[in-house]
C-alpha cells in the first residue's frame, strides 16, 4: 500500500473517466485531511463501482483499459486499509456526526476508550464536547502509527478508564476487536461504574468489529436520535460501519 496514492492517481489519468475521477479526487481530499490531522466536515461519499456500474463501464473499454479499471476499483475499495496502515485510522469521523451526537444525545462530556490515535476524540472535541481519550497503548509499542495521535491520549485500559471517568455523559468505543471479549468487559464496567452514561460502539455488525457474543447477546437502542446520527455516518466502502448504542437495563 506504500504507493497507494501514486498508483490511484496514475490510473485515474489513464482512464480519464469522470465518475472514477470524482472518487479519486475525494480520496485525495480525505487523505489530505487525515495527513493534516483534520476532521472531515461530512462523511465521505461511497467509493468504488458497484457490480452493475462496473459492467456498464467495462463494456466500453479495450483490454488494457479493462485491466486498469479493475485495478483502480480495487484501490478505491482499499482506502480504509491504506489509512489504517499509514495513519492508524480505521474509522473516519466527521464534524456533522460528532455535532449530532452532542445535540441528539445531550452530550457535554465524553470518554473514548480503546481510542487508538483518538481521531474520534478530536472530532467530538471540535463539536464542543469535553473529551478524555484513553488507550492501553500496547499496540503503539510495535506500530509506527502509534506515534501520530490526533488528540492527547491517557494511558489507561478501558475498564480502568470507565471507573476513573464514570461521570462522563458518553463512553465511546470505535472498532473494538472482533476477537477476545474486551467489548463485553467494557459493558460490564459500564453497568457497574457508569450506568447513567450513553455507551456507543462504532463498528460493523457481525463483521469486522466486536466479538460474536457482543452481537448475539446485547440489546441496542433503536431511537430516532440514533437513526438521525447514523444517517450522517454512511459507510464509504464495503464495510457496513454504523454507530450502536447499548440499551440501558430496566
């Protein structure tokens, strides 16, 4: 993925096809924002060609162009991988979604756990929320991307952070791993130490994030506020990333 931007822009020039060019321009803008540690104003538009779109375009091309189209479509669908490897970013926050979280859920203070480089913390902070970002930072010891924090990160594991900052209005966890049961530990700690707060997970249901037990056993909030928030956070690739709120026990 080292030459991701170079390759995708070269192929864009060769193909000279408007819809592809627009997507490449969007990727260039996204990467510029991330490289400058800036928050996107809104969620990116969907990237990549759907199968029917691909077939419609490929029929007009010669053999060399068909190879190039397949290559650039693969790259369009690989932005998330590039951002994770280059910048340690798996989830792209945006100002509109962060602002809606503040407004719709009446959030004044937030705790981000397992925050990584704390990109979401930066977005929430720019929306006017007082944010504490925390992470055990174990991953950062072996990854060069761990040296690129978007927002100051306190060295604390998730359970300890919830206990220490239990008065936060919001606890946020983005892209909990889909192995182990750290997400279940988080929920137990939330119920014990901070049951009055909102607990949000950002991820893909039964896919790239969170444990199987999490998706099988937890009850999620289905509210107009959360639906409004998620409408501002449409996934830009094949990963169906959404924001989930854990339902409070009665």
